[in-house]
């Protein structure tokens, strides 16, 4: 039995022409405020109040910040301004660790070698991934079996 999986479930339906229900309500609310301002206030004062109302309603309906609706930004700003804020200042600073203890001076330049905890298997996998030599005193290079040659093979090739 086949089922049809709904797609684009985060896209709102267009109800009023090219507008969604939320966009229509924001624009209708802004238009209603403009009508109230025009009706009950002198024209000069009404126009001064209409401009921010129209701008806010247009921003609520269409403007997005980081692909999020502007209403989320307004809501976050309102919560931030009304919530309690607790600022703690610690006078004592934590001392930084000595980084020279974590560096290795094998090749002359300091190299930071991270240490992974949590088991020998994880450490072994880390060493293999980074091709870290477990015995820093030896100078062996990693060779595949095909690359290893004996002195007899060298003489026969020449």
C-alpha cells in the first residue's frame, strides 16, 4: 500500500490572493489603526502616527531577518526588555594553563598534540589517523610492504 507523503509542510497557504492569513491580518490591523488615527485625530498628527503604523504592519507582514519572520524579532526584543537581567562579575580571574607543557619540541617547532581520553582503542585510532609515531626516539618511516627492498634487490636492479 502506498501513501502520499506531504511535502512543503512549513509553507503557509495563500488565502487572500498572494497573502497568507497572518500577512492579511497584519496589514488589516495596520490599516485599521490608520483609519482610527485619521478619524479621531487632526490630519497632521494622524499622518505622523500613520507612517510608523504602516511601516510596522509592512515589516510584520513581509520583512524577514535571517529567514525568520520579523514578529519573532519583536517578540524576542519585548521578552528581553521585560525580563530580569542578572549580571555577575567575578573579580578573581582563572589562571591560564601553561601551554608549554602541552607542546612537543621533537622537530624543533612546537606542535600541539591533543590527548584524547576514553580508552586505548580511541587513542590507537587517533594515532593511526594522524600517523603519529608511537616511539619518538626511532626515525623509521612508514613503508608499505611493496616499498621495502632488501640489499640484494638493490644490487640486482643496478
